[in-house]
C-alpha cells in the first residue's frame, strides 16, 4: 500500500490508536457495567472521517469491525484503496470491516452510498429511499438503515421531526434492498444528553412497537457515550476519542 492516504505515522500512529481504542473500550465497559448491560450489546463504530485510510487499516488490524464516514466521496476513496469492490466488504481488511455512512446524505449521492455502504445512519428524507434501494439492489446487497430523528425539532441539523419518524420507518421497512435497523440521533448542542437520549429511547420504542426487529439505537459520540449507553444505545459513533483531534475540518 502506498500514497499519501496510506502513509501516516507508522509505529507511533499505531501506538496512539492502540491507546485511544483502549481508553474508549474501557469507557464503554464501565458504562455497560453501570447500566447492567453486556458489552456485547454495544457496537463501537469508529468514525474515521478526515483521517487517512491507513488509520482504517491499522484499526482493522486491532480488531475494529465497524468504521464510519461522513461523506460519500471519502467513503468511495477509502474503499477504493482498502476494499475495492462495491457492496458488502470483501474481506481484504482482515475479516473485513463494515462501512457506515453517518453524515448528511445528499440525494444525488444516495445511489452511490447504496452501493458502497453496509449501513447508513442518516436516512432522514423519504426521497432518499428509492436511490439508496436502487444502489443496494444493483450490487445485490441489503443496506442496513437507521432513520435519523431530530431531538430538537430543528430539521436543518439533520433528522426527521418526531411525527415523521414512523412513516419513514414504515417506508424503509417496506422497500427492497433496505433493512430497517432502528433509529439514530445526535444530542443537540446545549441540551443535557441524558434528557436527549431519554427522549430518543421513547421514540425508539415507538418504532419497535411497529417493527419488532428494528431494535438498534445509534447514539453517543466521544463526549456523551456514557449517557447513550445508559439510555440503551446499541451503536456508538466515536471519532476523536479514539483517533485524536481531527486533522481537517469535518
Ligand atoms: C463526526 C461524527 C461523529 C463522531 O464525533 P466525535 O466527536 O469525533 O466522536 C458521530 N456522529 C456523527 C453523525 C458525526 O458526524
């Protein structure tokens, strides 16, 4: 492997990632113990947006199985370097990683995301359903989908307002090539994460009542993963606490 995306830091960088990952895994274990949950009920998605593809390769060698990207272009570039086939991960990275897309989705990129991602966390518009389905179907893949809900009813920051959550979940569940996994949210700035994730829990339960298989909850980042675990998160999206301060804006 070569090129700028793959040449960062060598052994020093590996040692940093070992340390960051160890710290975050310890925090998750403590949070699970405090909540009386098994650590196996929580999936850590390491958010590698803006970090080089070489970091993804190192993380995979350290046992990370789930990585998250914010943008279609960066997902495409990293897969081209590390895992160069559309559709499900091919196993070129050890046993393969699952690629999660968790940034704001653009409609004109949705079909490509359907081909490239294993899981999408940011489905928040019914107009994204058809192109995501088309992309996934083209590569013979079922795309895991979280419906993103806004916890401050400000759709400008991503996520459907609460009363649009169930209709969108119904539509995802009824679409070929897509599988409804559950709900996703970001705790709004300036709101107590306990309050935000408590609200998310209620919304998640309303989706499970209609779709008993859709039990996943994507919530919690570097700063609030403990509160997310306390309120039942099954997927944590953690970047900076594993990888260090972001090299570029993202
Ligand atoms: C960047 C990002 C994260 C990770 O944030 P950190 O603070 O680096 O842990 C999680 N979720 C979403 C939607 C993001 O865009």
